[in-house]
């Protein structure tokens, strides 16, 4: 007997996307003023803080949200399936390996997900 056949979870109309938006907003709040306004001045401590709170933590929140959405949509069936949720899961769970300023893979994967939805 399959483990997934034994587990029955109720469907929820509320996908957990707030964590992804929290990570995105935190990244903009921490990283934005330092890059746009030059405040605070850069040194090793500021670079470390910006890396943890402005890059790593927002990326991890978005990855966690995308993974949670993918599992809820495909494996467990706990969220009502809709193309925008699949697109959000793809956008938040994708690997970020493109150089800065180069996003054709991001554009292409999101477009493919919304068209095929």
C-alpha cells in the first residue's frame, strides 16, 4: 500500500504565498537602500548583513514557498489547481543561477507555465 494513498489531507483554497511575498519584500527593504542610496557605507559587516538578510533569507523564503506550493499542488493535492498557482510555484522554486541582469530563462519558464497551464 502506498503511503500517499493512506494520507488524506483536506483541500484548502488559501495557498501559502505570504511567505514568498514576505521574503521578496524583506529583500527589497534590506538590499534596496544600501544599493540605491549607499546607506550604510559598505564594509565587511554590512556586506555580511546584506548577504544574510538581503539575499539569502529572501531567497530561502521564496524557495520554501515554491516547494510547498509544488508539493501541495502535485503530490498531496491540498490546493485547488489553477495555472497562476503553478506559475507562482515555478517562479519561486526555480534555481537562480543566471548572471545579474540576464533573465531570459526566467521569462521563458514563466511564460511556458502560464501558456501551458
